[in-house]
């Protein structure tokens, strides 16, 4: 069984030309993240939650210091304001 890590929604961005929505979930310390892309249509059928357990091997390191700080701040705010399974 793969180890999972609690992550928090830190970014939701909308692509202009490809009709894509990108969700970024990051660890509370802002050190690691995972990106997921969905079409607008697919996202209507998917529950977007404040938190998500992600297999540790799917997480990537955040290398930019400013991004790391932003993710740390956003993940902290999300964790303090929402339950992980709460729709946002």
C-alpha cells in the first residue's frame, strides 16, 4: 500500500484556449505539490474538495521560493477554514 500525504487546494486556474481547469494541491509546508487538469465538462462531474490525500510518489517538489511561500500560506488558510472533504 502506497503512503499518502494530506494536501490542500492552493490554486485553481482556467486555461483560455484549451477549456482546461488546473487544480494544484500542496502540502501544508508548501514544499510539495501535485497538479491535476480537467476539462470544464469533466469538472462538473467531479467533487473539488479543500483537501486531498495524494500518494507520496505523485508529489513534486516546489522549487521556486515565492511559490513555496504562497502555497504554504494558501494551504494553511485552507486547512484552518475547511475540512479536507469539504467541497470548495
